[in-house]
């Protein structure tokens, strides 16, 4: 799994509704892969090619993977990046190409493709030469 950079756009937390607070909820210090209970989030995520990881230190790679491990979302540590979230995910590929690894196989996605995942075990691998940027909307769902 290559490294990635994310940009939180918005986080909706129904348990913390206060329209008088002007602080942007997406500027929080702690990154949570899943949105708050009954909430949602939008983020834009750039996946760098897998072969770029040789440019990163072990500490940088461990830090990237720990974002998933911290949430207990890794199913099998022998499959890097494989995770499940209790969310409905909408993803739109904005730039580049990427492989979506699923239990049933791999789907190759390119600019303009849209995916919908419902509590799916998956991983992202950019085996290309250029970064791939995807806009994601995650909606918390206790059904998954």
C-alpha cells in the first residue's frame, strides 16, 4: 500500500450540534477514518503509487498504517490496507487510476468512475505511475 494524503472537507456530528460554534469540525486534531455515530464526513484523498513507498521511512509507513490500526479496522495484517468501516461510502475518482481490492477480486477505477460500498472489506492500491485522487462521502450506518 502506498502512502496517502487526505483533506477533510466536513464532518457532521449529530451528537455535537451547536450552530453558534464557528470552528470547522474538519480541522480536528485527531483523524477518524469513520464519521461520528449517525454522522457523515466528506474528504478528498490522494493515493500515491505503491512503488513510491520506497521514498518513505519505516516510521512514515508505520504512521500511515497506524491510522487504520488505531481504529481496529484491519482484518488481516497479512493484507496491507484491508479494512471495513461501518459506513456507506460514495467515492468519485477525480484524477488518476487505482485498484479497489475486494474479497471477490479487483476493480480497476479511473477518472470519472463512481463507487458505492456498504460495509465492504476492501483496500486501495495504486499500481500506476501517478497519484490518484478520490472524493469520498462516508455515512455512518449501524446496518454494516
